[in-house]
């Protein structure tokens, strides 16, 4: 089969590899779509993935074409989206229900071969069967949506909150859509990319701007979400949190990124600074939300490229062109 391979830091290609075979409790998925995200750029930089080479792709969906001998829940022909999380179920974090913080954290497309290929293997327990009306070519959006759902689990909801989101890429836009549905009084979005801001406006944000100073919020926002991982945005956002408010680090920053906090202000104004890591008990809910139409794939997916153009897709994503980019074998 054909697959994308990150061979070494900065080097990615598409080549022929052996067809996968399922283990006893695995399925083989014929990949219909595989999304690109910031994690893929980190893998390309030599971060996250413990060893290279690796077939990337942790956002994917498709149709089951083979099942292991112990699989009874799903069958050949079922349409599925795949939760890439691979928890050890043995460490203290797994045992306490915090598998996303697993000491032995692993993931399909990060530590084992992923969905940037014609076929991918996944444990049956990681597969969510999709209803017939879902187009699997769109369903790669479910994995990032599940991360956004986890983010709102961390925020715990706050009816009537004034929300500020840094970044209007795929994840910022998903956080916008969920903010609208979790009772936010207003949702304002910042981005230096005018085209992406236009999409945020299309989706109904309260306001869109390049800088927070353009909004009349002298007291700050109840909830500030960074969906960029950019040091400048993070630093600015930390200073925009209102008294009693929350700053959520949702974007994936480089390992070396740092920011300065003001301990007295955090104490005196009871500010919460928290993070949201990947997926936790949120994949099935994301699939249900997706099936209900919470996202419009035509808005979120800007580019569909053939698998053979995976290197070009990575370059386009790195350049910040478009919204969600998916490759299709």
C-alpha cells in the first residue's frame, strides 16, 4: 500500500509499505480521509514521536475492510472514525481515569503507524461506528472536535461568559462553535490572518480582530483560550483574563516556548490557568455532535489533496494557508 512516511526530522515522503494485518482485537480501516494538524508538524520536527520513521496521521476515518479473530462488535463494511489514543491502563493516571496523561502515552499516527496511508490498523475499542448519513470523507474532523470537547470539559461551562479565542484555524473555529453552544454571552476571535477571521465571522463570532485592543473590554474576558501555541499570543492572552476568569492553554506550543505569569495577580484576582491535553472520554460525544451537524464540513475543510501530495499538504499547512487540510488515499 501507499503511505506517507516521516523518515527523519524535516523529511517526509510517500512510498510503498507492507499492507497491515489486524491483531486479534484489531480492525483494518480503508482510510477515506486523514486530517493534518499541529501535532504532525511537531512529529516532522522530531518531537512527540519516540522514534522515526513513522507513518503519521492521527485524525482519520474510513471503512473497515478486515477484522481480527476476536472482533465481534464491528464488521467489514462498517464506517468508523478512530480515536488515536493508546493508553497503557496500568499507570496511576490511567487507573485514576486520566488516560490522556498516561505515563506510557502512545497514539496511532504518533508512536505507531497512522492514517496517512491507504489502510490503517486500530484496536476495535478505539473505533466509533458512524451512522449511514455521515460521509467518511468528512469524518476526519471528529478527532479534533473530540479535543475541543475535552477543552470544554476542562472549562466546566460558564453560562453567560465573555470568551476570547486566539486563533481562527480549525481548532479555534471549533472552540468558537462549542462556545456558542455552551452558553457564552459573547465570543470574540483574534487572528493575524484576515481570511481565517472571515471564516470566524461567517460562523457567527461576536467580533473578529487582529489585536485585542480593537475590542472594548477594559476588564478583560471571563474565558481566554489560546488555540495557537504562539508565544506572543499566549503572553498577551494571560494579561486579558478578567478577575475570577480562566485561561485555557489549548494550542500546542513548541517545547521551548515560555511565558511570564504574575503570581500576585493570579492570587489576588483568583485567576485559573489550565490546559487541555488531547482526548479524554470525549470521542464518542464528538462523534455524536458531528452526526448532529454541529460542524459544517464545507466550511471547516478547505483543501482535499491526494495522499501522493502529502509533502505538499504539510508545506501548505505549515504556511498557514487554508483551514483543515485533509489527504485522501
